[in-house]
C-alpha cells in the first residue's frame, strides 16, 4: 500500500518498543525507491514521540477516529 503526505498511519511491524504499536502518526514526506515498488517506499512519519523514517511494510492505515 502506498501512502501520501498527510495520511494517518500506524506503525504495525518492526516496532522497537511494544507500547508504541498501533500509535497513529502523520506522513510528512514520501521517499520513492529506484524500483518504484510500493513496499520499498520510505516515509517520514511524525508521531507524538518524534519523527521516524520507516518503510511502507512497517506501516498500515490508521484506524478511524470517532
């Protein structure tokens, strides 16, 4: 799945701390790859606890908020 700047996403795989799993963040930048494969795009994600650069395979769409 490919995300766009402004999308809300969750860090769902390869999380350094279990308490960070499924916390939503916002896509701040999209970094394409040479092969143009969605899974290998990298994303700068702004979470409440900081800015992280993650592969698309580590992210999923955020659950809707009520």
